[in-house]
């Protein structure tokens, strides 16, 4: 029988009102127990994962900044990777830097078959909402963004990527656009944006409009070429009464491709993620 791995885990909690003390768990930090500092550069010794379903947070706090909470996952992951050189234990450091609305629970012990399997179990037990009867299927941009993240996580590159990249860094102050994720393998920066064409094509038109300014800005700021990729749902078989939807879909794709935006579907994500894995040398 395979020997189990002694671990400890911490729950990340969102506390919208510290006076009331009510909270909901939004993530898990899992690390090997004991002294692993000599091998801390290996990412499997300490991992973090946040929920992808923010419904409970929104129920507690309708004004919660979900984007900021999502970005926090990347910040924690980065600190965990750098923990070997930090003079202070990484969890204590995080407790000092997080606001009161995001808190870390005391550590709890566990015995894991593997880090990946244990993380899945902890997320089911403590973080993800119970699936009762019929699970609502995510559609549109949310579904595409979720599929994109899943494939990049499967390729073990998600933690190495930039998330919610502010277009204003490259265009002009006040630009509200955020690019979902990206990375820089060499002299090129690859950025990926989930774009749904099922409803309307405004998101596609907006990305197409911004592409030239983004490209110029990346060259100016980063001295690098930008490869911008839009991830869309596949064109499903449609009947005659859905001709208008098909025309909108094609219009959206063509509008982006005219601005040299690479368009792929969710079916291509495994190949895209594998390319990222090779380029990031994971």
C-alpha cells in the first residue's frame, strides 16, 4: 500500500463583515507538512486553488470585487513559489498583507494519496457549493473562460500566467478592458480572451477595435510582439430559423481576424495549453 503524504491545509475565507464574523470559504492552500524548505522551489510542495463559483460570495456581498479575489489566487501562488527565499513563513506573511475581508484559517492536518487528489477532495468538502438536483450549466463567456482555465491548469501553466491583464497598461488610462490571461515565452507575448458569439458580437467588436492599440502598446512598453487569441464556442449545427445567429457568429469571427486576432474554439484549447506547457518549460 502506498504510503500517504503528511500535509497541512489552510482555508481562505471571505469575511464581508468582520463585526458579524460571517464568512464563506473561497479557497484552499495545501502544503506538505514538516520542513520542506530545502525543496520549496518545487511547486508541488505548496499549492493554492480558489473556487470558480462565486455565487455564495455574491449572496453574502453583492458588491464583492470578484476580479480582485480571483487575482489574489495568483498572488498567493507566486508567494508560495518564492517561499524558499522569504525570511518569514509564507502563510504568516500572507496574514500580514491580506485585508480583514480575506482571512486564513488555522492549519489542519491531512494524509494525502497525492497533492492533486487531496486538493480536489478539500475543495469538494470545504469550498465548492453542494450540487443539488440539477446543476446549472454555465454558458457564454463564463463557460469559455472556465474551459480555458481548466486546460491551462491541466497543463500546469495556469499559475505561471498573468491574469486579468489591464489593457490600460498598453492603450490609455481609463481603458476598462481586461484580458483574461497571457504569458511571455520569448520575444512574443501571448494573450488569450474568452469571447462568446452565442448572444451578440459586441465583445468581438470591442476586442477587434482594441487590438491595434494593444499591439502598438505591447511593442512600446514590453518591446515585444503581441499574439492575441480569442477563444470562442464552436459553430454548432443550426437550422434555417437560426440563420441570423450563424451570420452573427461569422461576422464576429471575421471582425477579429481582420485585426489579426487568432480565433480558436474551446475544442482547440488542449493544443493551445500544450504549446504553453512546452514554451514555459513545465
